[in-house]
C-alpha cells in the first residue's frame, strides 16, 4: 500500500532543533505483549541495522507480520537506508520478497493528522534512498521507541524459513556540524484519515480530494506525488488563498500502467523551502481519466508528500490518548492480531475507526478548486 515517492518511503524520524521533545513519554498500550525488533550497530561505521523477528514464508503466500517494538540506541541524523531480507541460514533473499515495511513513532503525530507519525518506510520499488548528507538528515534519538512491521510475499514455488526483514540505516552521529538541516517526512492523502488508501476507480473522469492544516509552521523541502494508472494530475493547493502550490503529471508509460510523477525540489541557492502554516488549509486533489468503460477495483490512489522542515521555534505535538482519535488509536494493543493498523490508520481493521470518522477540523472530498 505504500506510496512510491522516495521521500515518503524513506520515512526516518527527524525534526529541526527546538521541534523535538526532550524525552519520549511512555505511550499507551501494553508493550510487553509485543515481540522485539532489534536496532544494533551495523557492519560498517556509521550504520544501524533495524531487524524484525523471523517469520516463515511458504511458497505462494503473503505474510503480514505483527507489530514489534524497539528503541534506537543512538542519537544522530539518518541520511540513507536500504532493505535486506535473509533466511534462517543468513542467506540473502531477493529484495522483491518485501512488499513493504513501516516504522512508526507512537508518541508523535503526523503533520496533517493526529495519528502516530510514520518515521521510516521501505517497499518493493524503493531500492536505496540517500539524502545529500551534508544538507539534510532525519533525526533519531537514543531511547526513542518505535513500532515496526512488514509484509512479505512469496510468488515462487520455493519456501523460506526464518525470514528476517532488515533496514540498514546510515547516520551522522550527534554533535557534528552537519547535516545543516533536520527534516522529517510528510504526506497528505485523498483517502485520509483512515482505512485503505486505494479506492475504486469509476469509468470516465473522476476526482478525489482531502484537506487539512499542518500541526506546526515550517517549510516543504521536497514534494512529489503518487497516482495509479490513468491518473492525469495530482495537485497541492493552499485553500485559504486559492493558490495552486504544486502539481504533477505522469510521464510517458504503457497503456494501463502507472508512471512516475516528477519530484519537486523546493530548495536552491536562492532559498530554502515552501512555507506552510497552521492558519491555512491545504488540499490534495487527484484527477483520473479511466477509458476502460468499467470500474477498476482499488484502481485509484492519490498522495502528495516529501520532506518537511519544522520552524525552529515550533513544538512538535505528541499523540494525545485523551482525544477521540487517541482513544481509537490506543485500542490497537488489545487486538488479538497485534497489528498496528489502528495507530497507522492505513488499512481496514475491526478496531479501526469507521471511514466516515474524521478528526476535528478535517474535511474530505471537498468541492474542487478551479484550476
């Protein structure tokens, strides 16, 4: 389900100075019920390896691993990552067996939603992701608690035992003068706030949108988008001013296949980033043209995202279990499947809020702005 924009997939925790909590309070939920993910020094200097508990992957199956909990052992700025899979004997497995992996900070909220913040992700199309390490890094902190899970799939006729999903993270230790800017990932999806992010695509022209306000002031450093086949354009609007801030159109592709949307780098020698503010509302809007004459099940998706740099004076808000969303989110630990769906808000679940529920102030499927 994960987006294909690199800056969205690489989601590693980070905040600008002054926008990071000085401590990480215990989140609600019974952590002792979860398996442990390990985060340990890697084979090379300046590396960490985040490894999930092993699972068996029989031939022709899909395994959605339950959530596991871990803690970062160091403070630093992550600037690169790649995924690896190994079997019980330590043999390297094809990276294509990884459908996706998500890592969440249950104590901090997303930029546009009061749900736990995704800090790191990788998928089958991701490959290695690398920031310009001198400029940008994503901050992590010693003792920072994370939740992680992965989905692995095996389309072959050969099974594998004891499969472990790993993320190899390259980082700059704390107290170095670089990277110069600390960033964190952000996203705004037309299918926010909860539930499956894919939607059925009707024949002909259709569009979807969602709008909200950021939790803190700051600047967008990178922006990009993801659509499925037959997507025509994806847009990011300042609804308060009626201004189109960014739009992306897919490049050439074979009929019926998705194509990449160019990523916008909003930094140069002349300036750094596009300012956004909590006093404004912002909208993601996606437009499709389905020429097949019939609906395509789960054929649509629309998300913008990238990298965000909070204002130095901003205080990044924590998740609040006392709110209506927080009460829903805190129930995930009681699910017999022990999945983090209720915190992530990414897939349907018996404990997840109904799709009709929205956080206060949020609005979905808004009337389109005139382009």
